[in-house]
């Protein structure tokens, strides 16, 4: 319901933006520009889904090997004490727990191409466990899993540091610590919001122990990387990401050999699922990305930014953050759009300026919420999202607020 309202508002907002451009600025071509943007984005959405097919086939094939060899079940047993409390709908020892763990781990390492196929696989398994008679209604477990993805906890933001290096930042890794802190607060906010709707008891000793342990890991990672030089940080990040990913593949294959599982046949079986999933995602992807495209092309996004700038002025807040706001506003809507906004901000104001650094933090502090909802829920035919959008946006909002506060602490504007 919420996603339906937001999607419709994209188009009404875009029409209002076009009318303002026409009457106030005399831009008679804005309507045609907006329509062309919709056509272009529908083509782009298909190309994204097409490109996703190969990646999905690869990783769902690898996951199938791990599933048949028992690796996923081993991971499930490790995190069962925590997940049994956060996901009471999931039977003890179910392989979906291991799949979710791999997805969340890949997200933390900034491995988007690996995380998405694992996430889609997990969502399909959760749909099989969906207790709702109407399978178009999202289950509690599906919503919590989606919000954990949307909150975007990131330990190693490799891609953002790479873009900053390409834009000429003196120290591309200087946003590493702010990003880690911002995404940590975002994830905690998402869990708390979900616990309110789903009556999850976060005060449970086991839950507190696990969350405290994860917090300790974040703090330890923060302390370790804070002592590395910019060059060493980038090299170490890439090494850890690549090593863990390849180690997972080799572990699955090694276990398959030990258990005498036909790895090749298992891979092909999983790869077929990847192709089917990619095809099912296309309509949902086209819908959400076209909505974002018309809202942006019509100038409605610029109107929103002007309103935000005026509102900040009323509260006596400076306009230092305004140039970076397009990234924050676009990120929940479109990853590529937010990336473009971030690069444009760094190009205009400089990568080491306050807006340049803040836009980089915004890029990592939130995730492509509506893209994730469209793809993850769309892949299993879920249409009624219940409180998923609300909780995901709460996590995004907290991440953005945390990003602003942390940026002022780490990089106070002149």
C-alpha cells in the first residue's frame, strides 16, 4: 500500500514539476523531456535486469552447491540462537538462515554483485515459509530481512573510496570511519523499528549478547582501520573482500568434494533459478525506476531541494549540507542516480570539500530502499509490503541524520 502511494506520488509530483517549469520558466519542452526520460529508464531497467542475469546465475549456482554440500546448513547452526529470536517464523536449522547470513556478510563487505543473488535466494526461501494465506502479503521474516538489507551496514566501502580516488581526493579513505558509524546507527534503528511492529524482545539476554558482540566487531574494525594509511586501507579492504569471497567459493567446492556432491550439476541447477528470477524482476524494476526517472527529469527533485533549503534556513541551520542533499534524497530511490549526484557534487565543490565528503557519506549511509523492495519482493510476487517501507525509511532517515552529525564532527565546514 505504501509503495503504491509513493509510486503514484512520483508521477503526480513529476507533473507538478513540469507545470512549474512550463508556467514559471517557459520551458515548453519539459513534458517531452520527462516522457523521454521514462522511455530511456524503462530501457535501462531492462538492461539492468539483463546484466543481473549472469550475476544471479553465477551466485545462485554457487549457493546451490553450498546448499547440497551442507555448507549453508552449517552457517545456519552458527547464528541459530540469534535468528531464532529475530525470525521466530523460521524453523530451527532451515538453510535460509545460512543464505541470509551470507547475504548480509556480502553487504557489509560492499560486495553488491554477490549480495543481491544471495538476497534473492533468501527471499525465495522465506516466501516458501510465508505463513500468510495470501502469499502476496509480506511475512514478518521477509520484512525484517529486507530492512536489514536496506539499512546497509558497511564495514569496507570499497566502491566509494574508489570514486573519491578517481575524483582526486587527497585521502580517499577519510570517509571510512564516518561511513561505518553512520551505517551502524542506521542498522540499529532498523532493528528497533522492526521490534516495535513485530513485538521482538530485544532485551532477551541472547539477543543482547549477539548485538553487543556485533557492536564490538564494528568498534574493533573501526580501531584497526583507523591506524592504517590511505594506501594501506584501500589495499587491505580489497584484499579482505576478494579473499573472503573466493574462500567461500573454495569452501563450498571443497565440502562438495568431501560429501561427493556433483558440483557441476548443482551449479547448473542453481543457475537456472537465477535466470528465472531475473525475468520475474523486470516488471517491478521498470515500474520503480521509471517513477524515479520522471520525478527527477521533471524538475520536481529540484523543487524538493529548494523547499528543504528554505526549511533549514527557518531553523537557523546553515546551507552547508544542501549541495549534498541530492545524493541523500536520491539514494533510497536509485543507486546509479545517487552515485551520479555524488560524483556531480564532488566535481562541483571538490572531493575534499564538506559537501563532497558529506555526499560520499550519504552514498554509503543509506541503501537503494525502493530498488531493494521492488526487486526482492517482486522476485517472489509480494505486493502487500505492510510496515516494510516505513521501517526501511526510518533506517534510511536515521542513517542520513547520523551522516550529517558525524560529518560535522569529522569534517567541520570552514
